[in-house]
C-alpha cells in the first residue's frame, strides 16, 4: 500500500447546519497536488485546531494525555495514516514504535489521529487508494498552472513581435 505524505491545509469548525471539516493536502510532490476533505465533528475540529495553535497554560487534552502515555511507556508515535474510506467514513491508524523498535498499528478515527499528529509533530500519510477514491484536485494548483500557461503564451507573443508590427502608415489614425 503506497502512502503519500499529507499536511493539514485547513480546519473548518462548523456549527449548526455547517459541517466541520479538515482538509489534508498532499505535500510530497509525487504527482499532482490533491486535497482530501474529511468531515469531522465540531469538537474534533476544535481539538485539532488546539493542537495546531496550542494555548500556553491550558490544561492537557485527551490527545495530549495519549502522547504523554506513549512517551512515558518508552514508545513514540512514528506517524498517523488515513488507511481506508467506506462511503463517507474514513479509517486511520497510529503507527506506534515500541521501545524495542517494533511497530504497532492502532486503529483510530482520523480526527483523533490528526489531533495526536499535530501535538506530537509526526508525519501524516494517506493511502494511495484513499486518495484515488476520495481526493479532489488542488484547484489552486490548477489555477497556478493556468496562469503560468497564459503568461507563457503572452511572453511568446511579445517575443514574436517585430518593430514593423508597430509601424503606422503616414496618414493613418488610431481607431479611437
């Protein structure tokens, strides 16, 4: 199962009829940039946000507790992985490395895995099959490519101009 590295592009903390959402973006440069939107609860979105921008002096949250427990037991979280999607439900894992170097994969909700990842500063991955099923093109990348293409066309046009293209025959006036 090939994995692609992801980063958190945005977190939307919704309320009422507005759904909460975390958007992951491919960050490995392998292939076209993709966005992976994952619908999550508003409490979970807040937990991820609090890990991205920690508040000094705040009490530890559940995800902080989990990170501390892993560390105190002599292990470490090596990465988190979004491993599967069924309909609109995503499945994730924590890749935990024990003190003896053995890796143990623990099933988790993507929101919990991401909250742990941002607190511990570990890489986030998504299975290529998940991306093929649920990812969207990064439209900003498409827009940048289109702008670059238009600039290239304009550059080629300007480069192809000759002084004769600007000569106006005597007696001719602008069409204003």
